[in-house]
C-alpha cells in the first residue's frame, strides 16, 4: 500500500515567549505603561483593574481578559479599593487568526481558566525567572527544566486562544454547559464558605447545605481545585488575608481576628504553610513592589520602552 501522510494545518502558531506573570497587586498599584512588538493578554483572576489600551481606559472585572496587539500602548492599575490578582502572558504570534483578538475584552470560561493555570504551572517547571518580577526583560531557563514544559506552554497558549475562536461551535457550547453545571455547584459552595469565612468549616456543613453526600462534595473540589474542601477553605482564608494585607486597612492582628483564628500565632503558621512567607514577610514583599521606587521610575522612562 502507498500511504500518504496529511500535513496538519496550524491556525495559531505561537513563536517566542516573552513573559508569564502572576501578580498580587496592592490596592494602589499602578504600572506606568509600555508598548512592545508582540502580543500580551491580561487576565483578572480576582478583583478589578483599569487597563489603558491605546487611547481607551477599560475596567476589567474578575474573569475578564484583554488582548493587547503588537505596538499598542498599554498599562494597568488598581482602583485604590480592591487589591487585585492578575495573570499576564506575552508571546509572539503572527497567525492571521490573531486579528480576531484586536481590541477584544472577553469573558474567560472554566476551560480557559484551567489553561491559564497550566501555563503558569509549566512556566515554573521550565523557567527560573520569578512570576512576580514586573521588570522581566529576558527569561532564564532552569538548569534542568521539566521535559516538554516549553512545548506544553506553546500548546496551552494556542488552545486558550483557539477556544475563543471556536466558542460559537455547538460542540464547545455543549461541553461548556456540562462543565458549568458542575461549576455552578462548586461556586455555590465557595460562596457559602466565603459567607462563613470567619467560622470553622466541616464536610458535614457542606453536605447539609448542598444536598450532596460526602463523596460528592470531595469529588467536586478535587475536580475543580485539586484539593479537599477543607484545604480549599483554608486557601480562601489565606487569600483573603493576603488581600487584606495588600489593601492595608487592618494590621495583622486584626486580620487574624477577622478570619476567626484563635491566635495570631496559629494564623501565622497557617499563612506561612500556605504561602511560604509569614504575614509580615508577605507585607514587606508587597511594599517593595508598590508604590514604584526611584529605580523603577528610571526604568520606565520613555526611552526604555520597547
């Protein structure tokens, strides 16, 4: 037999990677802006930010993503009230299909959220450059990066973009509907946890509130977050603690009390176990990033903008 292979087409071809960031901004953070000759997307994981794109100011809420085309002037700033979490990925892509993303602000679905998490995860497997380094100009590969990590980053960015391009396809709508049913229940339970964030949480309380059995509750959180419900509740507490620290309206003792900890000592232990830093160390790291110091101001002079 005379077999002939079919050369597969590529709708989105990702070239170089320039940066992957995950920032936990203070409530007063403001980046003065830049432009460069490659694509960038900014995704708001938590809170709210205002983004300048060209001559437009755009408010992005949690779950929104904006795409900056090459050579578009852009910046990002917090609103002075909420300390936001933001993921930023910049990359080279010359595929004609990218025309779709020019000037677009889109809502990110659960599949795309998972892909952003995978991009960040594989980035840490491949590169030693910190996620929170706001002035990254060149990525540094690890001495022994995980095999295939760079390839997976390209794959996940491409898949992230293709899902937006195909979002009107019936098959994608049906799949999203199935995922969203599960997402709705986990969101209901997450809202319940947040409403009782200063209390003690148990599987029994979650079972009673949701009508699910023990296995159902555990599977739901394992599927969406990869951890048990109680571990996720602790993560919510610590994330809220980090937000309070960045907003700087309460001291650490007050934050501990607001979150229902029996002692500041236990709060500090759980905070460090979750984040790798004590509350004070985390506070100092945020203050070091914002407001920008004189060295950063020098970096951001117009002649330094690419």
